[in-house]
């Protein structure tokens, strides 16, 4: 957006009265779009990240975020509103964990329900070939391919209400682990973003402490609802974890760490007024799941015969069902786009669990839940296929065909 266009829009906004006044205050970070006339509110956006698998760094260069009331609107259709950054901004996503967010900006826009969002990234160019990139475990840096992403924006469905005269404050939760897709042995990686929109309510979050000996790069703490993570983070180097923002509700807290059994805390409340503290930082109260051997669940996801496809666009989830308890997710990641291959190490030992109200009494070994039993769930488009596996004595190899 050019500066003279911005100034003209600000002038028009000020003439419309007090409901548009917030746009001028946020001008340093935003552009004011969305058309004229009618009631208006404001939208503020920031960016955060979920755990990022084994990637050491993931950088994206953001230009703007566009929103539309129609989920089918094309990039050149009228009715778009946008939060435009004053200049391209490269953001290191993996640093945005444990409650940290990166502010993107704020804009005034017509009140109503918005159902489409596009995150517009700057392209990788000769002058800046790593505007969007991933750093792998061997420290090599690879440019991320973003098909159709730089010009029209990385598209995701949303469901947010902007109320007249009020601020809608949301965080884009960029799920990096699910968003970066390996392309066989080509050395290339695609960026196919999985982004969730979370309302930001001051105080609505969870804080707690793990054994400081757990490797933050191999540990994930998540708040889950009906087996799906709503917010997840690695702990910091001291073992502290902060889950924010989180919608108000009651959740299962799941700790998944390399070389440890799965730990579950049920009935964790999230309220608007203050952070929920799971436990203190005292050594005796920290969550320390027992040690466990790890075995490998691997295999291939195929498209249904006789369909022939150039790529395998599928996500593989690993689920654990507690006897007389919830089903929780331990892994969610795309399969290799060329080969369909997946591979995940999982604990063999019996999981442990505790109720939030009783967590001071410690965890109990869940002897009723079969050890080493998991469900692999492959999703390709609208097709979902579940396969039960048993890792109690040996590695498991599965071939999953995503067919009705």
C-alpha cells in the first residue's frame, strides 16, 4: 500500500467518526481496507507457532494478511480487508513458542463474520533467495516452496466475528510441523500452511513445569479437546511451559517426550481472569514421566487404486486411547509428498495420568491401558483411514490406502 493511499484512507476514516478512530492509532502497523459505509469494528492480528518437529529454524517473510467474508472469494474480488505491514518482515517461527507472539498489526473493517484469511508472503527471489526457508537438523538451510502463496496468499478457513465498535483480537497459530512437506529425495520442501485462529483473551492460558532434564527439542506439551491439540508448545530450557492464548474451557494436558511414557492430566480449566497453574517449579512437583523404550511406527500412505497422482497430499496422526479415558494425539505431520512415507518413534511403556484437582498427589501408572497400542490415522482430503498397531514387542510397518 502506498503512503498517499494510506493517508487518504485515514482522512476518510476520521470523517466517519469515532468508530474509525482506532485505525489512525494503528496506522504504523496497518492499512485500512474493507470498503466504505455501514458499521465497522477493528481486527488485530499476531502470529505464534506450535512445536516444529526437528527443524532448527523456520523463517517466513510476511507482507500482509487479508480477510474476506466469503470463503470462496478470489484474490481479485472486491470486499477484502487487510492488515498490511509497513515493510516486508521476516519472522522466525520457532522462537514464537511458550506464549510468545509476533504482532502483525491492526485495521478497521466492516462488522460481520469473516470466513477466509490469506497470509501473503514475500517471494523468494534472486536478491533474497531465503525469504522463506527451513533449517534442517544438519544445519543446512533450504528455501521453502510456496505454491501460489506469494501472490494470492496462503489460504485458510476462519470463523471470526467483528462486532461494531469493538476490537476482535486474534492470534494466527502457525502449525509448522504440519505445514512443511518433504518432497522425496529432491532436497525440496513445500510450505502448505496449517493455521488456526485463536482468540486472544488476557489471562486465558496455562502455565506449569516439567522435569528440567527433558530435552525441549524432543518434548511437546499440549492442551487437547476431543483428541485434537488446541494449543501446544515445547518447554523452555528450565522446564517451564506457557500455553497462551487458549479459548476458555476444560482440556486434557498431554506431555509427550522422547524416551518417556505419555503423561496425561485431565480436567485442566482455562478461565478469562487468570492463568491456570498446573504445578509449581519445586523439584518435587514437576511433571517427570517415567522412562520408556521407544519403537518405530512407519509405513506408507497411498492414494486409492486405480487413481494415479503425482503427489501424496496426506497427513498422518498418531493417537493413543486411554481405557475409561480420552483419546489424545501424540503426532500430526504430513507424509512425504513424493513417496507417502512416514516414520515416528513412540513409547512402549504404560502411560501415566492424573486429574488436575489431584495432581499434587502425583501420577498413577495406567495399567488398564494397553502398552504399545496406537491408532494411525491418515487423512487425504476428506478421506480418513484408521489403522490400529501394536508396538509392545517390535516395530510396526503399515501400508495405508486412503479410500472410502
